[in-house]
C-alpha cells in the first residue's frame, strides 16, 4: 500500500510535465518540428531532461513497473526527436554506407576470421580428397550443381564452360553461373539465419560450401584447367564468396550472443547486439548484388584468364579497403544509445 501511495504521489507531482512533453512529441511526429514555436523548441529539451531525471528516480526506488515503462518510452521518443538526425534519404544512405556498414563489419572481425578459416578448411578437404579419388566429387557436389561437369565429362566439355568458345554451350553457361550465384546467396542467408542454433549449422554450411569449391577446383586441376577455373570463378567469387563469409559471420555474431550473454539475459543481449549482426548481413546482401553484376557482365566480357585475376584482385582490394578504412572517424561514437542522466 505504501509503495502504491508513493508511486501515485511521484506521478502526481510530475505528470503535468510528462503530458506536456508527450503533446509536443506527438505534434512533431505527426507534422514535423516546424509546427513548434521558438519557445516550444526551447521547452522541449528541458521537459526531456526532467522526464529522464524522473525515470532515473523511478528506477532507483523501484516504483510501479508501468510508470517506469511509460517513462522509458516517452524518453526514447523524445531522444530521437531532440538528438535524432533529420536527414534526407540520400544523406542517410551516404552515412550508412560510409560509416555504419564498415564499422559493423569491423566489429565482427573475429567471426569473419572464423568463417573464412572454416570455408578454407572445407575447400582444402574437398580439393585433397577429390584429387586422391575423383569419386569424392559426387559426395561434395550435387547433381544439379554439377550440371554435367563431373569426372565423367571430357576435358573439352569442361574447358568450354570457362572460355565460352562454343556457342552451343552459351545457354548452359548462363544456367550454371546463375545457379551458382543463387546457391551461394541461399547459403549466405541460411548461414545467418541458422546462427540462432548456436552457430553449429552455420559452421557446417560454410564448411560444405568450401568442400564443393575445392572439389570443382580439383576436377579442373586434374585436367590442367585449375588456373583457368579459378580465374573464371574469382572474377565474381572474391565478392560473392566474401559475401557468404560475411553472412556466416553475422550468424556467428548471433550465436556468440546466445551462447555467452554475459550479465544480460539472452534475449536482452540479442536485442542489444542484434542490430550489429543485421548490418553485417546488409553488407553481405550488397556484395551479392555487386557479384550478380560481375557475373552477368564482367565474366562474360572478360575472357582472358590473367585479366580475370586482375579484376578479382581489384575487387578484393576494394572490399578490404572499404571495410577496413571506411567510417574510421566515427568509431568512437556510440549511436542508438539512450544517454543516462
């Protein structure tokens, strides 16, 4: 009873200011900041700080939970009105790609390292086993993915895929390359989504995707076409496979926060850190789109193996530079954090 009385008195003393703040926020949310007079603009941050102070007191003395939640919501709305950026769409997009995205990628450097290592180990396993016994190829590569490019195919048939020398194979080349792109995009999305299963399916997907790549390289290398295949794949693969790794890393970020929540509960930890994982996935999606363009145009137009390697190296250097140097000036800022009084 005493707690209820205390909560009622606390609210009664401050409710007028809360109602006033809610009125001003509502007008701004509906019609914009220009609807406020100069005095009201000056009044808004004062009311916000008073409300934030009330929220701190309410938390400290353990008042009614409904009051605390109401003040948290009101303070959050006021914060984004006062401190939130009111930018044009172009400015917002520019800020996202120049700062927030590369910052999120850098924050997941450990998960990206793990994802890269797992895929490389898978590629090595697929390569060595298929070189030792071509029958392993069928274990690592499904029939639909192989699309006739198996140990049973002739060297001429395999070569026709990567040099486009035979016009009757043009449609087959398009179908195969499209399927390869779709497969990798699906692997990337699944690798992220399965992070909620504590990351084990994510690691398995990355590993098996690596074994498939290694098996293909082994098949072509056995016919003296290994270098040509790598050039054919890497002209878009340095972007596409990097995107798979990044999506897998996002899944591992989710898994890490589930497995090691720290002082916070699992769901609260995911709510706090899930935004970073989502930004990492956005980076992967953007890279898949770029890879689609490279696959649809650059790989068909550039037929020289050396030039393909140059394009692949340039794209890899671009992504590494962008993710490493982008948004460095904003690394010390903590966006989306509600300030404490």
